[in-house]
C-alpha cells in the first residue's frame, strides 16, 4: 500500500502528458506512518487467556513496518491492553509486551481502543 501511494504521488507531482495535453497536479503530503516504539494503555480488563491463533511476532508499534521485538506461540496466555490500526497491544504471562496483528488473535484482538 505504501509503495502504491509513493508511486502515485511521484506520478502526480511529476506532471503528465496525455494525447498532447499537459496536466500538473500537486499531491498532498503522504500520510504519516504509524509510530513505532509506542506502547498501549492497559484499558482492556479481560482475563488472561490463550488467544494466539498461530505463532506470532510481537512488534514495537502497530504497523507491519515496526521492528519485531519478540515472538510468542499459541500456548502463551495473553492479556490484551488495547487496539489501534488493526493491531492489539498485549502482554504475555511471561511478561513479553508488543503489538500483534488482530487477525492472528482469537476474537480479532482487543475491542477497546487505545
């Protein structure tokens, strides 16, 4: 998705010539990438449970581009904190913290916004 936005912005700002017509369009600034290195507030009061559907990577922010800081498996018990941008911030029972894609979590992750 980012590559598509970048290419579209490059084409729009460069100007186009189509059938002898020239059009120059200014592109709006690209949307800011999700912040990596952020934590979520512990707003979700649900109990610890086995919520991973598969082995997962814990990231340091709610975005695929954020650094992987740890891993966890379906046997890990998890405490959800909150969700944003399709990721849930959580803590495992062994005190690993990180963001996990909601599609890898039973029930789609936390329902409480960060």
